[in-house]
C-alpha cells in the first residue's frame, strides 16, 4: 500500500467539485482558443483535466495520517532477533554514544573511545523511573491500554510527559513491534503533538517538555524509525540516530 492509498483509506474518497472541475477545464483549454481546439486533441486534454482534477482533490497530508502510517510500518516489522539491543547516536554533531543491552538485563555504554558496563541501575527509564527489559517487553500492544499503563507510571498528568514517555518507546527502548505501533497510534491522537511538515529525510513532530523546552522528532514513516531528536532551550541538544535495533555484535 503506497502513501496515497493509505491517505484514501484514512480519509475516504472526496466527492467531485463541479466548480473546481470547470476551473481546471478552462485553464487547460483557454476560453479564447476553445473553438480552435483540434478534435484529435480532445482525448489528451480530457486526460490532462482528469489528472489535474485528481491532484487538486487529493486530501492534504496530516500529521495523524503520517503517524498512523508509521504505526502500520512498525507493526509489520519482524519479531526481534539478535543477542543485543543496540542504539548508536551522535549528539550535537560530534559526540558518539552507544548502548548495548542483553536480554538478561546486562548493559554496556560507549563514549566512542571506551566501553563501560552499566551498574547500579537500569539502562532504561521513563520520567525518571527505572524500567527493566522485562517490563518493556510486557507493555500492552493495545493503544488504549498502553496509554493507561504509561500514564499511571508518570508523576503527573502534564501533557508533555505523556508524549515524551510514549515517544521514548519508539527509539530509546527495545520495545516490541506491536508496542511501538501502539505508541504511534496514541501519539496520533494527542493534541499536544504538533506536525511540523517535511524535514528531509523524514517528517517532523514536536511537543513541549515539562521544563518548557520543545522537543522535535524527525521520523521516517516508511520504516517507523526515529531519525533525530532536537531539544530547544538555553542549551539546545540534537541527537541523530545512526543505528537502532537488534544485533549479534556485542560491545566493542
């Protein structure tokens, strides 16, 4: 299913607008030259009018449709295979960080020069609360249930906290495909999540954090991957995702 088909599925087929169709016809043929139009050109002109009419009546792409398309992509990803969950990021254009987490909970980080084991706490958290690998794997795949579970884990009902916690399930944690899909579907319905439009090579969304700064995520709806995260504020920070997923290559 391509993007236009997804949009049609979401919004349906719009009824023709006779006035718009007339405007397109007049633009193509020209009022003054209508009498000189060759009969051989009629089929070509009609095809051009039909094409222009379809283009003019395609519904605009919305942030909701993009997030739902990403949810569909996330749900189609095969089950996790590999020994380690691994994410590699570049912060502020130069600082390389990596994280490896084994299925038994052991974890390692790298600053680009040395690898160190993670000790004392879980490598994953949500709103300051530690999450274990097992807890992440056990999150519900139903959007309503996931929203309720995540909201119950937050210290307050501040809108930005919920959006941030759900977006973290998309890229900073080894969430199962169905959970990632559910997180996208919940985000698509949150009014505080703003669609900013295309931001090549992806689509940009933003929400306000609890500290008042705005976080902008760029996602690739076709792969459901988060490509980057940027925080505004006195100390702006950008993290670009290089790799995120399961691998058999351990800490190195």
